[in-house]
């Protein structure tokens, strides 16, 4: 079997000796990538006293990563924004011209391209990653399963072969039994993957997966396997040198996913026992040794509710979520990759690997959870990342254990940066590390509350929601959690009654401070101020008064029977837009610890403000009692009616229209396919209707809410 697998993968000679040293010492390193991962590579190289070289597309002319390297060169003139980073012949040529000794591919783009690795080797440039043979073997999902079977690694039941036609998928799916998972052989990142529960879904999934795979990887081969229900996605990080040494690091839990793309990761897993960890790690090592693997790599497993693990795939590159492993293991994976490429043996043995604390990673995306997580584009009008010092200070009184942790942000953007439709919508990776899982979650809550992103939609609201979700907190998670718990979509954070009072108190305090500043300018003093606050669907009649210190204020509601005392650290009215305070509540038991509250002041208006609390935005109306008495006489603004139109829910490209003018359609019927950020999205009919005018054609660029076609009522069409 192994002979067959090697023949399929082109693995002649694999495992029969490894080159243990680069052709020359690495003194100058290029990152063949962009954004945060390029910056991460530059940081590790700089710490090793290695000069760094960036490449950038025309669209990335002003990108941050370009200026983080010692040198930078434009590539891909005349190519698409993505194509600029895929043309490895030109990249190698640039590397040769400028004396580059080694190239690190990062993740995505060329990171698992054996042709690129071979081109580097042919020109005497060290590819910081595995050999072309190993990339071919493990990067191809079908071939890797054959090798895994031969290495006695547990695999998922399925058909290890290429699906050629719709008839193939129907026949095999019915043999295996639904549900099945259709996957791209060359895939990754959730692209080219579909779950099918019926013949109709299998046919549709075959078409969509094949199109996505061809667009993303230039390879439309698909295979199918049994879909493991209630699975966890758990992966083992490996690091291997060129001397035959392989070490596995503690597992990562990557089960919080949406459309097969990871949203939250943590390490270690709250589900895996030491015995299971050892078994998974040893199988991952056996697989790596089977193909003579060196460098960093990740073996991904699905784990069922009985803790039985099944080989999923091997990623022959650095993973997006590598920071959580670095934080709990103390191993700098990028540094180790460079050292391995330089021919150095691993400095650690398996018995040296330990687990220190708990780490979480939130992937912060430019997408709108309130619109089905559709991609968002635009400019970062305001952008400020949370810091370890700010988060520790906020938690020092309420959670001393968490206040010993750290916050790490891996990003490749800055204020005024443009998030375009051409690249992955990830803004950053927000990572926290604390002594326990609870401490790491507390750190993440505080960090998300202090993460300022304005100018486009983002998923901080959803990430913050997850930090309070009962299933996540309990650790009882699987890859279907988001689909099950938010089956009707995400509708925003719903504050409790106590939280609504906190938010009202903050709004009252901000209004009081603004008025106090104005009065102070005129030489007058401000004492008590009566206000009527409308927030989260409720109305609060309050009195705001100065507290015991200049930065303390008390907000009380005689009608509601509650009171908040806020010791304010930042008013959010100056250079920083974050209001921060320690809050004492009349709802609390006597002697209770003051709780930190952070609220972002997104926009201040004449009669209120837009505030961001627990990641979600809330409109708060602040009125005097007289204004409140007159408010109900104000007419409401009529909303635009777009019910008779199909609009694009995201910026993207209209790939296809499945209907023509005058055609009758039924609810749920496919109308169009829109591609955004390399993902295809089917738009369906919201009701039975007749297609009216077609406003757009395939190939057109679409903005958010741009009309694609109009509907006619069947009665009107008949008339």
C-alpha cells in the first residue's frame, strides 16, 4: 500500500535520507506572503539577526508588511491582486536578484505548492518548509489518506478516490450513507467543502465544491467520506528536523467553526485526556516519519464523543492558529522552522514538552455577523488594538488570576488601512494566555471590549458573545455549535437587565461629564442632572450626581430601584474612545468586588450616542425630562422597501444568474451565485414570484445592497 501511495504522490526516495544543511547559511530571508503572517516571519527572522525581504502587490503598495521588512519589492504587475502572490517564477527571480538565501511561504498562497518548493531548491534557495515530496504526499487529501492507512493512523470511512461525475457522488454517498462530506483534494481553509444530507444536496455540493476548488487551488478533484456527527476538530502540531527527530506539541481545539472555517481556537483542548493526547501525538509522529517530513506541520483529526480520533488531513505548513501552541508550549514555531531549514537539530525532546496555562485565539474578521457573516470591505477609520497592560489593569481588582496573563495581537493592518474584497477578510488574530481556561476567557472578554475597529463591519460582537455562551464556557463544543446554537442567525448581543442598567449608567455618566465640561468652560459648577435614558428597549429615569472623588459619579433610578457608582478611569471623550470604569452596583451583595466596565463611544449625537458594549452596538437616547415628554410627538422616519428586489448581501462578483426575465420561481430556488473573498454564495428566492427586470449580468462587480434583479407579483405579471 505504501508503495502505491508513494507512486501516486511522486515520492521516489522519500525517507531515504535528508539534506541536513542549507546550501548556504541563511542571512537574508524573504516572506512570500502578505499581512500579519509576513510580519510574524519578519519578527522571528530579525530576532535571529537575519535580514528580511517583503514582496507586495500593487494593491498592497501601502501595506504594513511592506514596511516591516528591511527591503520590499513589488511583484505581479499586470496580474490580479491574488495572482501577484501566486506567480512563484517571478518571486524566485526577485529572490535571486536580491541575494535571498531562504523563502518562508507563511500560510495560504504558495505555502503548500510543491512546484514552488522545487523551484526554490533548483535555484539554491532554501524553502522554509517540508520537501516537495512531502508536500505532494500530504498536501493531497486523497493520497495522504492512503499513506495514513499504511502508517496505521485511524482514518474516516469513505471513498479514497476521485469523484468524476454527479453519478459518482450519488452512488458513493448512498453506499456510505448520509450525511457525507464532499471535499477538495487540494483544499484547505474550508474552501471546496460541503456537507450533504440528501441526493439533492450532494448534487449541488458536488457542483459548488468543484467550482470553488478550481477557483481557489486550480485543482477541481473531489473526494467524499462519511461525515462524523458531533465531531470535534482537534489538531496536533509537529516540529521535525532534517536529522529524523520529530516532536509533537500539545493539541489545539479548533471546533468552533462556521462553514468549515475556524473562528475560535484554544490550547489545550478541554476534552482530550493525557492518554488520548499521547495516542494522537504518536500517530502524528508516525505519519510524519513515514514521508520523511521536516519543518512545522499539523496533523488534523476529527474526534467523536467517545474520544475516538480519525485522521482528517495534514497541513504541510504553518497554521493560522499557531500562536496558541506557542504560548502554552514556549516554543517559537517560526524560529524553529528557520533553524530546521538551516540544518540545526531540534533543541528539544518529547519529554521536554510541557503544557503551561491556557491560550485562546479569536479570529477577527471584516464580516457582518448580523447579515449572515457576509464579508465587509472598507477603510479602518479608527483602529486600536488592546494591550496586555490595559487588560491587566482592568482585571487587577476583579480577577487577580487573569490579571497575570498576556494579550497578543498578530495583525497586518493599521488605522486608515483598506480591507478589500481581493484578500482574506481577517483583520487580526487576538490571542490571550492565562494560567487557566477561565482566566484566558476573562482576558479575551476584556481584550475584545477594548478592541477599537470602526469603518466597516466586523465580528467582534459574535466573538464577545461566544465568551459568555454556556456551551463554550462548559467546554461542551463541537464543529456544529454555531449552526445549532444560532440556527436562525446571529441577532446581536442581548444584555441582561443588570447589564442594561450598566449601559444606561455609562450613558448617563458620559452625558453628565460632557455637560460638566461645558459648564466648567463657562465658569459654573454642575451638581445633579435628571435624565431620561432610552437603551436596549427600556426607559430609565435617572439622576446623575458627582461622587466622592472628581472621577466618580453616581447614577440612580428611584423608579427602577437601582443605583450604580462609577469610578471612572477614562471618559472616552478625548483621544481614546473607550469609557472605562470600576462599577459598584446596588444589585450586588454588600462587599462585592467592583466590576470593570468598558464601553466604546462610537458616535456622539445631539440627543444620545452610539455605544459598543460587549462587542455589540447600541443606540442610546439621552433626554432631559422636558425633551422626553415631547418625544412621542416626533414622526418616525419611513424605511426603504426593498422587498421586491434581490440585492447583493455582500460586496463581490456576480458569477452567474440562474433565471431570466419573466420566469416563475418558487421560494428557495437558486437565483444567482455571488463570489466574495474566494467563497461562493447562492442567493435564493425569498418567496414564490416572477422575475422582473435584471439589473446585473454575470461578471459585474456588486456593492452591498446593490440590486441584482427585481420581482413582480404573479398577479401583476399576469395582468
